[in-house]
C-alpha cells in the first residue's frame, strides 16, 4: 500500500476493504492508486468513472461504494486519486 493512512481489512461475506486511520482535510489525497489499464467490460474489481472502466491497483480497488460519499475520484494519465470532500 501507499504511505497514506489507510488500512486494509477483510470481513467474512464482505471481502476486502480499506478504511481511514486519520482525518483528512478537504481535497486532501486519501489514496493514490496506479491506473493499470482501461478495459471494455465490467467486473467486480473495475472502477467505473464517467463511462470508463478502469483497472487500478490496491488500495484504491478496495474502496467501497457509498450512497453518502465523503470522497471524490479524479483520474490522471497514470493514476486514480481518491480525495476527501
């Protein structure tokens, strides 16, 4: 994992996820994950962003969907950033 204050955990019947170990300021990077490639099909481990299907590495791939998000996602040429709101 990267040097940001998140921790990976595993829960029975849910799988792997990450959670923050610290509070973050608005627009601060919570996770930066390498953009591995853009793919054309959906799968469990694909991030869909603005119609693109992105394969990213850990820990970003472990971020769970939320109906009440506290982060936003930004794509660069080489990475996907998860920023605090």
